C-alpha cells in the first residue's frame, strides 16, 4: 500500500519496559471525520484521550513480517475533543518476542528491531479542509506501566506508574514496502467466563477453576493499597492429586504480576495472552474471592456457522471441545497450541483441521490471509515451511505439512464457493508440486524425504513420535493428492491442466506398482481415501480388519482425518460409529470421560491411571484430532456441497444414522442459507427432517430424491442398512 508516514522509535533504550508513544494536538475547527491508520513492530494498544481505539487485541496481528505487515484503520471521530492526547503502547508481540528455542536463529534478526511505530491521523473538517498528524520527531515517549511482556512468559505491570512523556523519539528507517491494509479478521475479546470453583489444593495453593480451557486473559478487580501485589500462574490441568500442573508449558513461564496503586482498580494485561483453565493465585491483597476474577477469551473474530447436537452428551461435549480448540488456536494464525513455548502456525495441523474449521466457523477471511503468508514464506523452489509465519526455517519440507499449500485453499474454496482463494494460491500450489517432483529419489513418487510421518500415530515404535506408516508411502500419497486437487483448481480457474493430469496418471501408476501392501491403518486409509490403491475397496476391507483386530484406532495426524470416511464410504458405517462412540482409551470420547474441555494433542494426554503421557509434548488444546467433526457434519448428518457447485450452491444430503444415537441435529449456516439435517428414532422408524436453502439431492436408504428449498420429512425402517 502507499505509505508516506515516517517510522519513529524511542531515542533511549527501554529494555523490557513497553514504551508508550504520545502526541498531543488541538482541534480548532468543526470536525467532520477523523481516521487513524497505524502499525508497529510488535503489538500495540492505541488510545485517544484515554479511550481504547478499536477492538483489535494484539494488533497488527501476525504475518510474514519481512514481506507483509498489516496497517489498521480506525474511525476515531467520536473520540476527538478540542484538546487531544493520542498514545500508542507497544509490546514485543510476535515481531520481537523470543519464540521457540529452536526458532532463535531466525528470530535474532527480528529481536534486534526497536519498538517502532508509524501512524497517520487524518482530520477532515466540515469546511472540507484536512489536517494530517503523522509520526515524527514532535512525538514523545514514556516508560509505560508494562514492565515486561512476552508471549510465552506473560506480563508484569506496575499500576503505580504514571507515564511521563518526556523521552525523545527519533526517525527510524522502518519498513514501508511491506505494509499492507488489514487483511485478516481482528483478534478480539470475544467471551467472558467466570470462575466456577475456588480450590485449595493438597499443596495448599489457591486455585481458580474457570471450567473451560481457553485462550485469553484474566481480569482482576481489587481494592488495594499501594505496593500490594497480585501474582498469578496459569495451567490447563491439575495433576492426579489435584495439584496445579505446569510442566507441560515447558519453557513458557505463563505468569502475570501486577503491582497495585492505592484504591479500587481493575486490570488485565494488554500485550499478551495465555492458554489456561486454572489460575493459581500466588500473591493477593486480602482474601481471594471468585467475583474479583474474570477470564476473557480472545480469538479471531469469526462467526460460528456449524452446530452439532445429539442424544449422546459425551459426543456433545466433544463438539464443544472442538469449538473451543478452534477458538483457542485461531488467534490470527492457526496454531498448534496456545499455551507452551510453541504456539506456532504449524501447516500440518492446519491442513488436518481445515475442513472442520470451515464448517464450524466462517473462516474464509482468516485462511485467505494466512495462505497469503504461506505463499510469502514459500521458497522459490516451492518449499513450504513447517510453520507459517516461518520462524523455524527448517531445511527440508515435510509431506502432509507442506500440502497445506494445496489442501487448505481447496477446502476453503469448497466451503465458501469463492474461487478467489484458488486464484490467490494457484501459483503456490504449482510450486509445491514442483518441489515434490524435484526433491525425490524416485520419479513420480516422493521418496527419500525427511518428514514428520504419521505424527503421534499410536503404532509408533517405542520412543518415537512418528507412527509406523511408511514415510515414502505417505509422501507419495500426498504428492498424488496435491496434484489431484491442483488439477481441480486449474479447471475451476479455466487453466490448462493437461500436464498435471499426465503427472497424476504417472504418480498413480507408479504408486500402484510400488506400494502393493498396506501395513498400517493409516496406509490403508490413504490408499483408499485418495483412491490410489488398485482396489480401494480392498484397502478399506483391510482397514476394517485392522481396526477390528486392534479394537481401536491407531492413526496419527495423517490418517485420523480420513479414517471414519473410509470406513463409512466402503460399507463399514457401524465400525465408524464404534470408533466415534468408544469411550475407553484410545478414542475421541476418552478425554471427555477424563473431563477434557478442549481436544488433546495425545490420545492419552492423561492416562487411565491419572498419570500424564509426558511433560514434553502434552498439550491439552491441540485441535488436530478435532477433525473428526467433519465426518459428523458430512457423513453422520450427511451434509455435503457438490464439488461442481461449491459453497452449497448445490447440496447433497446423505445421512447415516446409528441405533446407538436416538437423535442427531446438525446445521450449517452456508453462504447459500441454512442447511439442516436432523434424524431421530421414532419407534422402529428413522425420521429425517431436512432443511435446505436451495434445490437438493437427498439420499436415504439407497434412494435418491430431489427436493425443493424448504423442509422435507422422510421415514425409513430402523433395521435397514442406510
Ligand atoms: C507441534 C505439532 C506439529 C509438530 C510437527 C509439534 O511440536 O505441536 O502439532 O505439527 O510439532 O511435527
């Protein structure tokens, strides 16, 4: 974007203290309109005459900063007075924060940047004249109340500090060619939660339980004396003895310390957030009372579109857990987890969850912005980073992680029907295919790479995070899948797909010659779901056999999203429901029986005996396995968009009821209108009530029917296979 304003930075070093920039100005004429545009290297909170400007928490969000930095525009007309004071408080944010240990190499460069800001305030008067106030040497700066603020470690605030704006600022040669208009959804304070319990643990610690694992802030209200201290720590779970447990946060200190001034005060941090359910009160003036605390859930401003409700309360809790997993990890970037010293935009996790994400919430804007960052950080040779924004810079791309470049735009297109996302990403999709084609030891397969494999698969050899599935098979299957989807994208965009089609034909042929046996559940899943096996039905039969033999799923990140689909698509719906409704470890409902309120990273994050799986990699808010909801929407309820008419312009509804559920009610607010698929048992009949916003094809009991817009009702005998 065109940007003429200068960047400013403090002349003196502020060390860990967050500086606050200041500009006073007078409005002499009658004002028609006032607009502030600004951005910073870090995160900021802007105020005019003491009032917070806008609702964007952690603005300007997280992008591939060396290519793209978002500028926000705010209408501040209603905040302007005759005498005005504009302030911009700046924290390290994602820009200058020391992120994961293994990211320090790249980040060292970013951390050298100062807390700089650039802003333009345009005052338009009733007489048509304009006045422009920009960042320049007339601004001043002060030490703010925020003594320390980092993403992993939390915040220290001194409420006694009254900033004195007498520090000089100087011009800084900040980035202007990378500035872009705000593209993503704003992160906002979306929900307020109150503590449900105050616990005194066996270790005699005072702990508040908010009843929900969430991502956000805690606000505290106290009547205190000057120098009193509030000191809090954050945790997702209690251990089996009921004590506060933070080992799984690894290096993240996740603390909050507030030094009070005299009198009544309400405070919450401004430049950081935590992932937590429990808050330990380490220091507090007087007796802790629950009504002095509030949790504020922050996440990207996305609208919920999907609803799932069934007669099984544990399944309903699972759906709630999946929603909270999405809320907590859709904080401008789709992250793996919001609590430990990681919180990165892992491409693999996003790819696994994207379809469910698009059904639960309207995330088109969210993903379009993140995918632009993916393309920005993709290398010339097509390499797709493991995380976007790429703070890791791994030397090799990984299958199923890099494929986010293709799978995410395709799913976003299918969900919302807007080809723009394909238009934006097509070049990136093709580059990713080139990368795979040129980084293999075998033509028409992807072999010999370095991958994450079927990450966290239960069939992993002891001591490994990677399931037992062949990495060459997984990589070749995803190579085929990405080519297949890129062909579809090319067709949507009226581009020539002939070379891609030939490539796909050869990959499939080579795959069939090379991979004749499928040894693991995930191998069967991929061979059948991507239709790469010579006989996909046989691969699915084999899968069913393996699932029955094991008595449970064994899949990791790669196989899990498609597992139930393969079972129900190839005649094993009952087995799919066995897995969905299973309550003992390992299963989706097992964590629910253990009190989970979000989706766990591991099937056995808390083991049956109450022990933790490990301290090292044990997030209780990892959305990947929440991808099972896509099966509930599209198979159990049967709500599908036709590929040739995406965005539910043409709909197919093919529900699969199961006797173990008395009823199921699912709806999706699509761009075409609300689609609803309900079924319930009525004596020995299934009753289906289906609402569609447009003409639709309904398949019940093997019979296909066309219905018009509106609600239709159908019956089928319960005993029949559907
Ligand atoms: C993350 C995962 C991620 C993985 C890569 C982990 O540390 O939390 O979700 O995809 O690394 O294997």
